[in-house]
């Protein structure tokens, strides 16, 4: 299957700082990428849909000024958590969508564990 | 509209016994259905997927699932559990370019 990477895998930061997480599709071009957040022992919550060359579409309740998403190329999307606070600590997972005919399949990255002190 | 319900939050089995993880879905579209596994502090790994081909889908590590349209179900099974199967399992439905995750089922495997 296709490979999606995330960097960093873990990050610890101080409250008030900003953190950038990268999501890359390594062997295919992804016009659409997705960002999810997973709270401890919970399911994945879709935060936003990132389309290459256009603004991201955020799900209800997700602060777009807090979670900045940039999809500058067909293989890279970034999520920046601005002015992070302890409640932003979570597991962030991205996925990249590959379209084949009328089927689209998502390939998930390994996730990034963010801890805000 | 789409939704997915995993009927059990926790399932506990003994090693060597069968595994059944239940999933029901609803979708306004012809859905694609997936099962993913997540080991502690790890990302998601695709176990298997249904995309309107054969209704009985075989996946990795001996898992399989059967798509039953009349019952709107996509239950995950494995004949014999292994200790390494202990993990969180997610049933996922996609349709119309929207992806919905189930709440997850934690599988415990006892020695």
C-alpha cells in the first residue's frame, strides 16, 4: 500500500509555543489530506480536510486560527498548533487520499504525539 | 448521512479462541468499509477493506469480515486469537468522500 509519513513522531513543548506537524505522502500525489485528533482511549475525530492549493475545510467546533493547515504541494500538508496549551495535548493523525477510478482510499500516517507542558 | 456503530467497547477472549468484533453502519451512498487496528501508542494499520466486490473479505493476520447489506453489518472475525492481536480496532465507513470512524473496540487476549 501507499506510504504516508508524519514528522515529528513525538513532540513536547511549553505552553504558549507553536508546533508544526508535517504529513507527507511518499509515493503518490494526494490532492486531499485529512487531519484527525485522537484523545486518550477515544476514537479519531476529523479536524479538517486539506486540499492542495486551497483553504482547508474545518469541522464544526475546530478553531481554524488555532489549528493552521497548509497544503502547499501534492505531497505535503502541515498542521500548526498555535499558542499550544495543555488541553491541546493529543495524538494527531493525518491521512492522504488516493483516487483510483471511482474509489478513493485513505492511507494513514503513524501519528504525532503532542504533549504541552 | 453516514454512521458507524461498534457494538462492543471491550471484548475479551482467551488465546486460541475465536474473535468477533461487531460493526453496524448506515450510509446514503454505496459505502466502502474498512477495519483498522491500532496498537498502543501507534498509528493505524489497515486490516481489510470492502469496496463492492466480494462480500467476504480476507485481510492480514488471519482476519476476515463479511459485508451483509440486509443487516447493514460488517463484523470482523478471526478463528483463533493470538496474544499479539490485543489492540484497539476501528470500523470505518466512507462514502461521498466522507469518512466516519467507529468508537473503537478494545480487544483483550488472555493467556
